[in-house]
C-alpha cells in the first residue's frame, strides 16, 4: 500500500514469486531489502534499522547471510545511539508507533541527517496523522525514497515444504492478560486483543487473502450469564474483521472471500497442552533441556578430557528433522537405525570406515573413497545427531516410567480409566516427578471435574505430594472454562454424573483411522472441529460467522450447520480399522521414499506437485497458546483435506511453559500500568 508519491520498490521478476502463494511474505521482504538499489541509488551498501518487534519478524524469515546478500552491511537498533553514515542509504523496518516515527524524523531531519536517503517500511497500518507528521517536515520529505506499509507483523513457526503451516502473534502473556482473575479491570485486556487482531490481519494482507471469519460463540440462551472471558473469541473476531475491511483498498487485495479464519480459545481443549505427546518433535521439547530449537550436544573429547559441547539447531533446514519430527518416537528411532544401516551399506567411505581390514586398496577404490568423503562426513554428522537425541529420549522414557503414565493419561481421556486408576498410580509411583503428577491431575480434572470439589482436591494434593502452589494450576483451569452453566453445555467440563459414577470419556476413538503406533491414540479437539467445519457440520449457535457467504446450491440442506467452502474431496478408499497395538506409521506422517535410501531431501522435492492441487486455505487461530500436537494435526489435515490448514496462536507452548502461564492467572499483579499500544 503506497503512502507517498516518492515510493520506490523493487519488483524484480514477478514470475519468480507466483509459483507458490506462501512466498508473498518472502517477496515483500526481498523487495524491501533490495529497494534502494532499484530506486536508482548508487550506494553499494545499506543500513537496516529495526525495532524490537520487527527484528524478530525478520529473524523468523531471514538469516544474516540473506540480508547481506541484498547489500545490507549493517543492522542497527532504532533506539540505540548510531554512528552517522551520510554516504549510505538506510532501510527502516519499524512498527507504526509514535515513538518510532519521532525517532525516524530525528534521524533524517536537519542539516546533517544520519543517512543519505531513507526507505521506510511499516510493519502494519500506519495512522494518517503519523504520515502527515512525516510529510510536514520539509527537510525530511526529500530524503525519503519509499514510505510503505509492508503488513508483516507475524512470526511463522513452520513454513517448510512450500507451505506455511503455523504462525504466532508473539503474545506470551495472552493467557494472563485475557483470562486472569483481574484481566477485565486492566487496560492490558484491550491492548492485547487489539494488537493481536492487527498482527493476525497482516497475515491476510501479506498473503492477499480475504477470509470468512468464524469464531467460538456463546449460545444465545446464555448471553445474559456470559462472562468477559466467554466473549474473547467474538471480540477478537470483530477486531480482526475491522482491520481486514481497511485492507480492501490495497491493490490486488481480494474483494470476496478466498479462505476461512476460525478463531478459538484455549478453553476448547485443556488436555492437549499437558498430555504427553509421543512424536519425536514433542518429546525433544518436553524431555530435553532445550532453549527454543537449540540443543546442546555432548560428545567425547579428542584429548581425553571432559566431554565437549556443541550447540545444534533442530529446524526446517535439517532434512532428517523435517522427515522425522511428526513421527512417533519409536518409529523415528527405527527409521534412524535403518537409515544409518542403509547409508553404511551404500557409501564407499562408510564401508572402508567400518571394515578397516588393513588390506591394500586399488586406485579406483581410493578415488571412490575421496569422492564419497564429503557426503560421508555430512550425512554421518546429521544421522549421528538424531541417533544420539533419540537414544537420550528413549533412556529418559524408561527412567521416568513414561510409558505407564502415558497409557494412563490416554485411558483417562478415552474413558478406559477412572478414579481408582489415578489413585493407584499416585500411591505406587511416589517417585514420579511433581510436574508429571500435576499434568496427570490436570487431565483428570478435565475429565472428572467433580472429583475436585470441596476437600477432594486437597486429598488428591496430599496423595500426590504436591504443594498448594502446584494445585493453583488445577484451580485456574476453571478460569479458561467460562461460567459453570456454559461449561456444562459447550466444553469438556461436563458436570453431569450418574449415581454409579461410571467412567466417562473426554474423547471418542477416531473411526476409520489408519493403524498407528501405541500411545498415538490421542488427538486434540481441533482435529474434530476442523473436519466438521470442512464438512459443513458445525453448529451456528456454537460457532458463529461475521461475514457468512451468500447461500449457494452447494450449501448443506440441513438447518443449523455451516456451509463449508468447497474443497477437493478427500480420498475415499477403505482404511484398516484402528488398533492401538499396531506399529505402522500413518500415511500422512510418512515421507516420500528417498531415492538414495538415506537422504531425507525428497521430503522437500515432492511438496511442489502436491501444493498445486491444494484447495482454499483454512486458518485456525487459538487464543492462549498452541501445542505441538495441534501443529501435527494441521500437517495431517492438510494432506487429508487437500487444503492448507494453517495454525495460528498467540504463542507456541510446551507443557512446562503452559503450566507456568496457567499458574499466573490467579496472581493479582495486573494492577500495574498497561503498556502503551504499539499501534494506533
């Protein structure tokens, strides 16, 4: 969106970016970083200036090498004292806040500006008064080479294989700001919602998508008793919609609906954030001492001293990680062993390395070994890393007794276990960690909330040897569930029990699912909701729509259900019946076979053809944090529904993080002043 007649942008080769829709974001960043060169400036190098938010946006999309390739020699913080470089152009990628605009004008005004020319790109819509303030400074205006809204203020968390499958708005305190006991009285509530809405809207602006906006609603008969927490999804949906309407003036922005946005909150599923998820990815982040995607690998010292340490990244650029991360940990371990075995049998250098029989080698053998050595070192390093990690995880699973605990967790969820099983576990497994016992009780509370009424909770606390501080977490789960009347009808906190107190299920087994690994039975609730949405079977009372499309002949005939955007039909072939004892890997989690038997790069190569057959996107946004099991489900449903299912959230949390955030909901520390909005 152009804000100035002096705007200058690099268009490059449009054909290069029209192949895949998700590259819209990368194209915009490419244009921004290359802007001064195409604008006619003779400066060979540029300065890139960002604030604390936009530097995170950039780091989620680019590496430093990518930035320097576009002629950027220096990256600076907007609010740090900077050296004047009057011979160089500067690119400002900043939020449209008053403080940022004032700082920019200070840099470029007067007789001696810090830089030769400024190319200014705002991360989200900028108020007209800020633009007018910039234009009113006659010394600044001639020095502006571009003034644009880039609409890039979200953070992709999973954008491999030609698909963007996840993003966050980076609101780590969203649970506290929106659901705590004192949230309604704090200005943080409105600030958080408005900022979140602005960042969600930039996703659609950058991708040139205009969504049908759906949200979890309060049933009409309950509106009189609804709390502010009950209305959070509807408030966010309205705020996003208001932002989207302003984007209709953007050139090439769709004027009719092209995708769907489904807004939920954490109350739809309080089990997914704490149950043990058995994929390789989830186990890494749950059991290992990782900081983000960083893992500290220990290996023997060559000098015979203490073990040496090396920091490695588990990310999308690692094809082995990309292939195995959504696989069951047992499946991943087996596949890693098979890969290493196959590699050693085919690679000449590996064969010699393993044999070392001391025999003489022919010149031809020596030549093959030399040619294979670079590949040998690279692949052995990758495979050895993951073999080491998988081995560590399996050791921890045994030491912590997680198989028995995991079985109990899933039996509780599916109605195969009850109070006696939980009590027996707590009595006989006193050595289980406090965190694992707390997570078990949180699942127990979701399925059997009446077992925590009165003094029952304190008895369970004593049996589990948990502190009152720990039990705050269980009590605070009620804050996410809304009012008790609504919980009876719309959430997993069903309070209806018969006199015999039979076992009850919070989930039903999925029928028609492929055979899969043991302890792979659990699925998050969004899987069921997304499938029902795609089939047009969601209740309008429970899930309302702001801009319901006009009815068509393809609409569902039955009343009370939502129309789904037509998508390619899912495969209809019969599948084997579900068996939790099976050791097969579900088809969606199985990568394409590697050509060489040990390379994982084919995971990337086959995505292009699949992507071209995709239907319209479906964005699911969860207020209060998303989980790895929910991201896994989005991968699964993208393949199953033949449409790109994108998971968005305020944050992306592993169980320890989520438990810490939930504990803070009853802390009355929100009386402190709210931060000033970053926008508007």
